């Protein structure tokens, strides 16, 4: 049985697999992940470090 995932879900999974190190303090969040939000023509992925609360944002603009 095949499970359909959108391209945005697949991209978030890639971030979750490889980009869980905080660029500010170096903490590796093995249990966290990237949040995804959308608004209009933008898709925003954010990683919030549970140790220092630094926020890393990656944004895609559609259009």
C-alpha cells in the first residue's frame, strides 16, 4: 500500500533526518523536528532549539 506525501512533507522529512543541529549552540535535538507553516504563497520551515531557543527558518516562495 502506497502512502501519498506531498512534496512539502517530504522536504520536512529531509530536514528532520539531517538538520537537527542548532547553529547557535550546537545542540543536536534527536527528538525534535522542523515545524511547517503556510501563508499564501509561502511555505516556512522552522527549527526551534529546545536548549537556547534559537530559531532557524527556511522559506520557500511559491509562484
